[in-house]
C-alpha cells in the first residue's frame, strides 16, 4: 500500500472516531478527487464510507406499522443529539481548514472552500423536511413505470422523523441472482434515471450506492433515499451538458471551453499556462472517447482530469463536480454487474433533447440582451 493511501486511511479512521460530522465529511471528502490525490481519497473511502451510512451515523431506518390499518411504512429517525454534535464537529472542521490553508504544502488547494462545500453537504443530511420534499420532487421526475420512489407520509413526518412508503428489497430480484440480460436491462434503467435527473431536471442523487436503490424486477428499480441531493442552476446544467457532449462525442475543444466557463477568474491557470492546460484536457477527452466500451472508465477519466486541473492550478465551480460524483457513485456497480453496458452510448441518447432545449433557451436570452 502506498504512502498516500495509508495517510488517507489514517485520516478516515480518525474522522470516523471523532464523531458523525467528521464521518460524514469523510464520506464526501473521499469523492473529491478534483482537489485531493486519488490515493488519499481511496484511503479515506476505505476507512469511512461504509462506516458512515452503514452504521447510521446520522439517522436510522426502521419498519413501522400504521395503527388501525396494519400498513407497514418506513421511518427514518435522526440519532439523538446528532444536529448539535454535527454543528460542533463542523465548526471544528472549518477552524482546522483555516489553519491547514496556511501550510505551504496546501498551497494551490482551496482547503477552506472545499471544507465549506463538504460542511454544507453534511448539514443538509439532517434536514428531514428537506428530504421529504426531495422525495416528492423525485416522484414527479422519474418514469413511474420503471422507477419507484417511496411516497412520503406527510401527516406522520416531522423535522426529526421522515415517514414514507415501505418498499422492501426482494432477494429474488437482487442483481447477483438476475441473469446477464436482466442485469443489463436493470442497470440501463439506473443509468437512464440518473442521467435524466442531471440533464433534464438538474436535480439529482449524489450517492446511489446499493443501500439507496435496488431492483424490484428486471428493468425495474426503487430509489429509497433522497438525503444527498444536489441542484444545478440552469447555467451550470447547460455547461455540464455541453461538457458531457464534448466528452461523449470526442470533441475536446468543446468540453474544455465549457469546463473553463464554470470557473471563477481567480481559479484559472496563469495566462502562460492556459495553452498547455487546454492541450492536456483536449488530449484526455479525445483519448477516452477512442477507448473501447469494455475499457472505458469514468473514475479513471475523472481522476486524470482532476490531476490535470491540479497540475495547472485550475478549480472549476463545485456545481460542475457534483454531477461527476453522482455518476461515479454508480460506475463501480456497472462494472461489477454489467461490464459490457455502453455507458457513453446511453449518455449520447439522453443528451439530445435537454441539450437542444438549453441551447435554445440561452440563445434566446442572448437575443434579448
């Protein structure tokens, strides 16, 4: 094991021991390969990711029964004192970030901004009223014939308790027992659902691990959690779709222009480095487009893209990073259960209508100026 991964694991274990705020921050930190070296992120993930949600560091879900009707439902309940504990943890994290930012080795890494992004994401996961509204939104967005989202029970919910329809996982429809054709059909539905959240609605789930979704039948899935959601502005959604268009069709120049458009001027490379930065991004995008279906790896592409960004001292808007985090959350499952599924082809099909709609919208806005 390399030194960087060892450091990451030690960091992850320390965060998990310090409290729920640190554990949740570690989960999100482990996804930020745009800012930290990939091996450190992997080490943090080794130590923390399973400990966070798996052990219910913020909330726990129980099966309850409605009095009188006997109807089962799910109740998500915050751990006692978790909000105050999280607030203390996050205050300490922010103070620590300000200290770390002064260390010469951290020069070029936006430690304070990164910590603020992580803190906001962690804090939002204790807002069960917000999650209830997110479930309502998801239900209105998805193809109800193929994607089930539990209906929130508004009359039985509160700020500390989220009651919702009980959707039970059936061992007979688990991915591991489905045949190859049924697995591919099911994983296609998952990919399409997430891409439509990002491309069409700009409101999407960032953490679709197997505990947050499961198959209900071949080609049918349930998404049972809405705790870690993110929403793009129309402008950010447009730039991300245009970037993804460039990636899907091998147009590195197009991808580069829209990636750079998301950055704050202070986060751009120095003028004398911009040409080299452009060249590296274009080469990377075109190389991944030429890769065969069975060797395309979004995680590798993302890690290499983030390395290029760090090398040239570039940092895009956080909003641009979260869709990649969301897609990375399902890629490992794709490779395990349906390795021959052509992710890029599905993405090309899903891009069309939302891309045309957004281009027309922004073209009209330009004409009105």
